[in-house]
């Protein structure tokens, strides 16, 4: 799949592109983190059919993953 043609999901608030190399949105990161047991940023890229290019987004993706995992833990407690 051409990453630049990948459709950005919009659920609730507007999606924000967090990885410009692969055109990955914050919504996609949250979705992958909630649906699967991902623990590393590399798994997020792999689940979305791409891989890290420049790596500048890694910290942002990690932060979004941590937020999504915290929300999931709150809901399961
Ligand atoms: S911005 Fe995500 S790999 Fe470059």
C-alpha cells in the first residue's frame, strides 16, 4: 500500500499526523495499541504495514502508546 495514499481515520476529534514519513495519525497509533498487544514502537509501524524511516516520530508514538495503555488499564480496573 502506498503510505501517502493511506486514509487517515477520523473518529471524534480531528486526527493529527504524527509520522510524516509513513503518514500515520495519532488515531491509528491509539487504535493499534488498543486492539493488539503492542509494547514497542517498532510493533506499531509493523502493524500499520510500514517501518521507521527517520525515527523523529518515535517519542511521540511512544507517548501516545503510553497514554492509550494507561486508559486501557483504567477501564479494566
Ligand atoms: S516521521 Fe516517522 S519515521 Fe520519519
